[in-house]
């Protein structure tokens, strides 16, 4: 039986393949009329809502919505926008993440164009999710074996632009974004660091080599992706999340796991009322997630990959 945060290699491979296939199942590889975009997002959200007692089903809905929104950003129509009052607010976070990822390729990493897209097409309080999506593409286009694998899998289209200069962890490209946008981009990058490493420990070790200001958001993104990929074992992962790493690594990791629960609850309200942790630490972190979910409802929107009361 797996212990701590260990995931057997076979299970890890199976879950990653399932994640890619599920996201891809939401993609349609064509233009999407605005009415269709709204109705399909509504359907994915309602299906997840109907099964809010199951984290795997909620995550499946999130991934399908992400894939559909990525298509929405790749094959653009003049009428297309995320600022549509008919779009359920529960879908805002995940639709903006997928749209942000696609927009990065569409804009060929041009910061000015990306700022314009985020400002013009985002729903209220949701621009941050667009920037987070940009970070996932930054990782995919980073020179190396992972970029080659993404090309083989078809995640990078033929004739795609090269990614930004990696010198100083993309220092020149990051300079065109403010501090909060940089945090969110690094979080998105961290999600793909989790996906591209053989274990969560290897992913965290890679994050620790980044410039100091990038370590926390990268580790938080790693934890969020780890939660989504391994949703079947979330109670065990929460209970074993007090990882023995120095400084901000442990709270960043636990914050990412908690945000994963909060994100699921926002997409499928009632999820956290059904979620059952395992052990005292899991209970504590789940209580924190429930408190954050209540804060989101009072505020009327979910914070982009941040907790009002982060893990200390």
C-alpha cells in the first residue's frame, strides 16, 4: 500500500493519461459559437453539480470545461467572450484558465496582446485565471525533453512559436507583468512541473531551484495539480501533507491542496459538505477549505489561486 505522498508509477501513469484524455475530450478543434460555449459549460457544470459527492466526477467536469475553453481560445470568433452573464460563475475560474493557455499560443507570448485579451474578454474578478493559464504554456514551450514529448502528443501544434528566452527564469518576459500576474503565471508553470516529473518530490526539488520569489507559487501549483491528478486519494494526501521541507515549502504545498478542494467546491457547490478527510491534519485542512468556500460565497467570487487565509 502506498504511504505518505507516494503514488505507484503505474497508477501515476494511468492518471496522467486519463487527465490528458479527459481534457482532450472537451476540445472540439473548431470555432465555437457563443451560445454553444455557454450551453456546453452549463452542461458540464450541472453534471458535476449532480455528482458533487464525488471528487473524481467534479474533476472530470473541470477538465472537460478546461479543454472546451482551450478550443474556444484557439479558434476565435468575433462574438466570443468570457464576459457573458449567461455563463455560470461556477465556470469562471476553469474557463479562464483554459482560455488563457490558448491565448498564449494565439498571441505568440506577446505580453501586450496578452494583457489586452485578459482585460477585454474576462468576466469580472477573473482576469487572474487567464494569467495562470499562461504559465502552463510557458512550461510546455520551455526547451527540453518535456517540450519534445508535448510535440509528440500533439500538445504543441506544427509551426508553433518558440517560447520566451529562459535566461534568469524567463526574466525578460516576466518583466512585462506585475507582481500578482507573475505569481499566477508561476503557479500555472508549477502545475505543469507536477505533470512533467515522475514524482511530487522531484517536482518540489525542481521548484526549489527557481529564483526565491518563484518557489512558493510554483510549489502551490505543483500541489494543486497533484490534488487534481490524484483526486481518488485526496484524504490520504491531505493527512500526509506536512512534508519535511525547509521554509515556505510545506505551507505552500498545503495551501495548494486546500485550494484544490476550494476550487472543486466553487465549481460544484456542496462538494465540501460531502468530502470526508482522514485523520486530524486532514480535518484541519478541510475545515480551512470550508471556511474559504464560505468566504467565497460572501464575497461573490473565488480568488484566483489564492486563499484569503492561507496555511501557515
